[in-house]
C-alpha cells in the first residue's frame, strides 16, 4: 500500500482554501487546492514526488519519460521523474493550444507517464495525451497529487494513481449557489477560461 497525502497537510500549509473559486475547468467551487503552495516547500515536493513514483512503479513498468502540463504539473512532474530516475519534459499553451515546450520532443514508441497536480475534468491531461500520441509516443500511465474528478480513474483504460481523493462540490456557473448569494469569485487557475 502506497502512502497518501491528507487534506490536513494541504490545509496546514495554506494550500487548501475555502471561498468561491473559478476553476481552470470553468466550473465553480467552494474549495480550491493550490498545489503550488504545498510544493513551494522542497521537502514536501520531494516527498510527494517520491510517493507518486512509488505508486506508478507499482502500476506501470518500462517507463521512458515523465511529461507534465505547465504550469501546475511542473514541480510535481519533475520531482516524480527525479524519484524514478527518468527524464522530464513539459507542455505549454501556445496560441490557445497545448504543445510540447520548444526544444522538447518525444520519439515514436516511447513509453510515457503524465503527471499533474490536480485532476478535475482531466481536460489538460487529455490534451497532453493527444499531442504525445500524435508524435507516436505511448501514454502508459497517469498520476496526480489530487483527484477531484469524482471518479476513481478518469483516464480508463490507462492506469491512474492519485495521492489524495478530494470530493468538493463544483457547479456550472449558471447553477452556482455562491454566485446567487453574491459571494465574490477568485480565479486562481492558470489555464485561460472558456465559457461552458
């Protein structure tokens, strides 16, 4: 059994916040996990990366490379790659599209894992899968610090591991009770929002 992270650890370092948030998925929530605050302390980042590496090693064999979407996945992806002793690369948004960071490339047949900070809808991760597959790579597993998707594996049939399963309420903007109550909204995510 792999160790996990706890919501108390996120709360203690200010990473678990409560209020009214516009998530990068476009959904609204009363809770936000700012993994960057958790990962800002190098010992916590190294521990989380080691935990994800152990979880992935139990699940997936023959991994060539770790890939993460920028910005949220950068630190945890790097720490996971370091713990696995593997190379790391990342993707970024350019002109609204997810692309491999300039200077990075994957080879046809390479076996890759994708590491994220938080998975809510999985949209960013699916975009990364698409660009890697278009280059002929094989995505053999996925992992994140936090799974708040509401399902155990949002990327089936590929294996997926998370260190924390978080079940916070989310709403479409038109159905948000916090909006109806006039609670000011914060937009802490890094991805450009598109209207749902």
